[in-house]
């Protein structure tokens, strides 16, 4: 399935995680006493092809791309990927490049000027770059991973946040 509009009835046990409209960071912190963020990479890069339209970018344009693991007791439970157009870094998203190992979600949900657009869902397989990036942090690699993404806007400038749910998330209470 190539669309980001996969029906959630296929998602099985991942469905409650995918469909929750609140802060994933807050939800994980409530279930995991030793929650941490591990920044994997952050820098200027081309966003994935299926992200350009959401960011209002032509395919050859660059963005700030950040990838992190959300960990519970040292175990990766979510692979998160965000992309923001470079113009946004000089404007409403100026502080994003300084997040380090702090969760992006906490910053987004704490800002009353940030508007969240509807969630989109997709079952990722080895053909998608986010599947490959997330699977690199797993000891056993499943055939597919479920992901959700949402566009956030502040002062008309978008940031796209994608969360790929790793199998260990299902072990959380």
C-alpha cells in the first residue's frame, strides 16, 4: 500500500497507539518510568519523496531532518522522524535545531500557537526509507511496521512528524 491513508482496522494491536491524538511523548512517559530520547541524526538533507508535498517543497529542496529513538528502559519503542523546510528555521521553528535529546513532541504540544493537522497512517515495508531506518535498530526485523504522521503548523510554516511504532511498544502497559 503506497498511501498514507491505510485503514486502521488492519493495524491490530498497534491501533490504540496509532489512533491516539494526544502527545505520544506524554503517553510513553506515563507508561515508562525510564523514558529517554536518543538523537540518531540531525542535519540538512533531502526529505523523503512522500514528505515534500506536505512541507510545500519541490523534490530537490532541502530540509532539516531529525531522527530519534524513543526509549523505555533503554529499549527502542518508537523511531521518530521529522522534517521542516529551511525557511521555517529562520522563523517559527528557530529553536528546533537546538533540541538535542529533548523530545520534539513535548515542545509542539506545549506551544499554544502550534496547530496539528489530522493524523495519517501507513503500513511500511522494506521499500520505504523510514522502514529501513527504523529496522536498523531492531534485533528481529518484522515484515512491516506501522507508522503515523502529522503535519504541525506555526505561523503558516509546517513541520512533518512521523512516528514508526516498533514491536516493543506493544509490551508497555
